């Protein structure tokens, strides 16, 4: 069973930055795509962005500009760089990977943007 372990969440002031990490217990080359979702209190989960085995990352229109996903194949890790954070970015962020065994999810990490 593949496991994903997230890190990097926390409290940040508006305008600040955070980088989340997601490390897989298996080679990320086994995944078709990897990404990040978030769920704010009282709201539906939403896609922040994803990267594929080949090609460019995908970001929904609402996420373009402040969020960047990258990967380190040697570390079996992908990242979510978040800049110019706003209070409305406050949410639990989950990493996700899709492969031969289906969807795998991280445990979630809280990001709170507040002064």
C-alpha cells in the first residue's frame, strides 16, 4: 500500500508564502498524475493543481499565478509553493496521486492565513 506523507503546513500572515511537501513511499514514476487539493471549512474540496508523468502542470483558472507545483523525482516528492497567501486560502491541503492502484491521499495539512 503506497503512502503519502505531507509536511509544511502552518500559520502564515497574509501576503506570506509556504511550501508544502508530499513524499510517497513508492517511486513517483509509478503515478500517472500527482496533485494537491484543499478543503476550507464548510466548503467542497477543490483542486489546486496537478502534474502529470509528462507535460506541463495544470491549474484551475482560480489557482493560476500564486500556486506552483514542482517535483523531485529522486526524493519521490512533489511540492506546492504558495505565494501571496490570502485569508481565503485557509484550508486543509491534501496531496493526491493516481496510479495503478487508484487514488492515494495524504493525511492533510492545515494551512492558516491570518494576521
